[in-house]
C-alpha cells in the first residue's frame, strides 16, 4: 500500500510543477540523534556474551549529515517538495587495548514533503509531513590500535549489511530571506517503518564458533532487522530560484 501511495505522490508532485508560484532550494547540515530499537536488543545480547570487554557496546546516538530540499510553493502558504538526506552514526565497544568493535551506520532517505504555514517574501514558518524511501547500511568491523580496520572472516559479525524500507516524518521549518538568498532551520522527527531486513550477502549459512549474539540474525545468521528513530536539527542556506508572480 505504501508503495502505491509513494508513486501517487510522485505523480502529483510532477503535475504540480506547472502550477508552482515559487521555488526554494536549500542545503543544510544535520545534527541530531538516531536510535535503533531492534539494534538495542542486539546490544544487550552482545554485552551479555562479551562482558569482558573494557567498555560495553552502546546503541547508535549522536549523528551528523546533510540534507537537500526543493520546495514548490503552490500558493503563498502551501508547499510540496523533494527531500533527501544522508546521516552517519557509530556504535563502539573497546574490546581490549589492541582493538575496538565498531558499527558504522549510514542511513539515507529521499522522498516528498507536504505542508503549509505563514510565509511572506521575507520568510516564515511552516509545518510539514513527509514520506520517503529509506536505505540503511551498517559496516561491522574491528579497528586496531594502529588505525587498521578489518572486515575479515576472523569474526562472523564482520560485514557490510544492507537494507531498505519506508520512512515518514513530521517537522517544522523556518525561512528568513534577504532578497533571493536566505537562511533556513528545520526540526524533523523521522522513523523508519515496517521491516527493514538488512542482509550481508557475503555470509554463509552457519555460525562461527565465537560469541555471536543471537539477536544479530535469524536462524541462519544472515540478517539484522533494525528499526530506526531519529530526530534532527537542520541548519542551512536557502535560495529563491523563481520570484513570486
């Protein structure tokens, strides 16, 4: 159902281009937090099995990234727009003085926002909701004291896990323009919904004889299923690409 809704929204957006009154483009830096709910189960299981590590594994937390917005103003107070972002976060556990277990998350989303509010030539504040296609990659590796990183088969957890799903968002953003150039700020809550099955296709169907948390995967150990919640502040620069009629 969400796939059909997503396609319908794309067609609606294309149709609206011929009727737009104004277009703004913004580039922003993102600062916030991202949390994996089922990855949290993995963290708990990992720490129980690897209790001798110098520091326990933690869930993903602080994250940074960037975003791109293109907003088409259907009237002075109603808009629809294209949105995409890339954010990065890391979870670590210091195993001993020689190496660290690390998980590097890169999460990407792109789709459409719809909203409205009080706008003028000088700017304003709007609220919005969005629906996006989302991907997530987790690189699980060992980092050694000399900086070398290993994704090798010495650990069955090592690998690069890929997944995709759909995401929604709720948020608010403001603009301030001095002519065609201005500033923008946005707060955005963005959960990834539905199963986002993450697979490392390089793995075989067996567990290695090591401390492998069962919550990492299903019965054959190939999958992780994180569902993410994120909250971000975007700060950036905005451009008016078409003046008001």
